[in-house]
């Protein structure tokens, strides 16, 4: 029977091992019996920014004490508030504090999305004895991979999250004064400027307003100080082998952290943890709607049918209450197959039956734009002309949809028609003929690109697109590689201008059926702005450029340098 009476406690204090006071709001059933605890640790304001409040009320009705705690230095909690740094120790302390409250039965689960997913994983690596299970949604184990993709800064996320989660909070906590009013006005200008790209275009990058060097929250400066994978990032990583609890992962094909969600699941499983589940829908960041961008994937994909709150409570009922509801008798992986627009259960990720198929780039040397002569096929190339384009960072290829965060006006995420992008001469377009039969592509993807540049450093980008019979070019996934990090993320190695190098571009993953009559398309360029930072083509230290220089890019696709995409094809 659900509980009909509830108790709410505000700003309940706990003290961390180093003496810092953190505060939480608690929602629990009005009962003398001790109950299991669901804990969320959040930097976005436990009271007004906690998007999971409806879930908290539902869970309390179902017999859980829900604790929503402001993380260190955020809102009602004390301390310095540096992102990521304290989450392991503070999370461990919070778990044990909550478990030993008089209304708790000593069993704790954690929930939450995005950063609050990381706070779960960080707590779990400390192995607090009372923590029994996690449900990390749209999140990551390794913060380095959220700041950089193959060496390129994820500018859109860096700036938008820095403004909304770091700068705004720092300004709100200031005492009332004329200086505070000026900072509020500057924040509004910076936030609104994202939609016009003026905020993203600021140079040098290290001096971005409010979140750069000398700002109220030096978020960008802290990231740019560590452009390679070093000891700073290693200390923040949640090792997969340390995550031995039952874990239910939630992800979205158009979520900014989809690559992390999938690889974390697979690597934790490879480390020996078989008590995991994974669900991935056609969703954007922390959004269970059926519409992603310009595409409606059908009502079956929506929260109305998936019932995410019930799905999570069913998991918690099993692991915290011992309810025999069969949740672990079901297949561990549930994927939404785009194109077919249907759910399907699987036994593993990546799928064991996937067959790696190389689709090669071809052209007569004029693959520029969707009206060029670029082609894509399983046939390896022989002798072919190179393709060239000029990458000018003063006029970068604009981002249109994809896996983005965090501000829909400036960074609308999801599936969009890419034909306006493909009309640009600095975008090479390679397409198959219309398919005679359905072809499913499910799994991790990568592009192998043989290319040269006239610059000492540059970027190369790739995008996988599903083209319908009407021409609508739906983006599936994309990626980037920074030339200086083509071989290592731990050190920079610049290129010799004109030298042909192989670049491997990680495109994360997808699950899509290219229907009969559709075309498989690959776009190649050197920018995707503001999703990623513009490479100034100079080779200067990251964040210091004030001048943007064009570069001539040359793409090879011949027998010796067969540029291609590797597609994980699922037999049907």
C-alpha cells in the first residue's frame, strides 16, 4: 500500500570528513518503520533546480526516504564548489550519513542524471558499505572525455554549462551591490549571446566572459590548464573495475554523453560486473520525449510509454527491498532501433553478431557539397583524385543538431535536416546509391581518414547521415579529431604541413536501420561550431589564439590511402 502521509525536512546538515557542512532536503513517508534511502547529490539547487522532485514525491509515497543534497560549495552547502574534485569523498560520506539516520534501514541507492550521474559513480568507487545500487542517467565516468573529444574542446557544453552551472551560481551567492547587478547584466548578455554565436566566438578562448581567466568562475581556465590527459584528470576518473554494484544505465542516441554511457556499460561489464542493465532511446540530454529535433520517433519512444520513474523504482524495489519482480530475469540491454522505430532487447553491448563493414570514400576530385561527385560504397578504391577544401575558422561549418548540451536556443539537439550544411563548399559529401534492402547499423563507429593540411595543427570532422527518398538528411552521429592529438591524448604532436597522415575519428555509436530507398551518407569537414572549438590552425597553446588562419585540406581515397567508415552491420 502506498503511504498517504509524508514528511519534508529542509536544509538538513551533515559534516564531511574534512569538516565541511553540506545540506539536504529530505522527503520521506510518515512511518515509524525505517525505510531504504534514495540519494541524489546535485549542483543545480536541491530545491528549485532538482528536476527529480516529482520522482522524489513518488518514491516517498512508495516507501523510500529521498535525500536531495546540494554538492559542496553549491547553494545551501558550504565549501569551495570546484566541479568533480570532492565528489568521491563527499559522496561516500553522504551515503553513510544517510544510511545511519534513525528513519533509514541502512540500504541506500543513488539516482540522477548528467552531473548527478557522475556523483553516483564517484561515490561508488569509494565502496561505502551502505550503497547497494545506482541508476546513472546520461552521464560519464571520465570528466576528461566531457571536456575534450579526441583533443578538441567541447566548446558548446563547456560554455553553456559553465555559464548556467558555474557563473550564475557564483553571481547569485554574492552580496547585493552595484557590482552584482553589473555581473547579472553581463551574464544575460553572455547567455543570450550564445544563440548569436558572439559568446562562442570570443578570442582568446581563455578570456571568455565570466567563465574565463579572471571571471567569477574560471571554469574554462581550469579546463584549458589541462589540455591533455594528465594526473588532474586521472584523479577525477571513476575506474570501471571499482564499480562492482548493480548499475542501471540510461542513455539517449542524441545525448551529449552517449559514447560514455555505452562504453562505461561495456567496460564495467568487461571488468566482471554482470549486474547491470542498459536502456538507450532516441532521446536528447535528460529528455524522454519522442521528438528529437525535427524528427518524431513515435509514441513508443516517449516517457509516456517507457515510464522512466516506474522503471527506476522497479529496479530499486528489487535491489533495496528484495521485491521478486523479475527485473534481473529480463535481457540486460534494451535499445530503440531508429528507422524501424521499435524497441528491441539484446544480451550485450556491443552486439556480438555485428559485422564490421568498410564503406569507402570515392570521387573524381569534386566531392564538395551534396551536388558534387562524392560516393560511398563497400568497394575499395583504386587510383582516384584527391578532394580538397579550404577550412576557414572565420567561417566555420555551423552545428546543426546532434548530441548537444546545454541551452536549446543556442545548441538545439537531436535530428535535423543537414542539407543546408551540405551545400557548403567546405563540406565533402559521400553517399551510397539508394539501398535495395534495409541495412541495420548498430554499434560503435569510426572513420579512418587519410588527409593532409597546410597548417601545423587543424581539425577533421565526420558525420553519419541517413538520407530519405525525399532528400531529408537526418544526422545520426558525429565526431572530431584534433591533429596534434591524432596519436595520443597525453601529449601533443604537431603535423608537418603537406604530410599525409591517417586520422581515426570516433563517431560514438548509433542504432539505425537505413530503410530500402534511403542512402548512407558521410560528411567530412574541419569544423562543427560551436559544438567543438574552432581550430585556429596556428599550433599555439590551447585558448591563446587571437588570429584565425585558413588552411587547405586534402583528403586521399586511393588504394594506398583508402579513407573509409567502419559500419557495424547487423544481419537481418
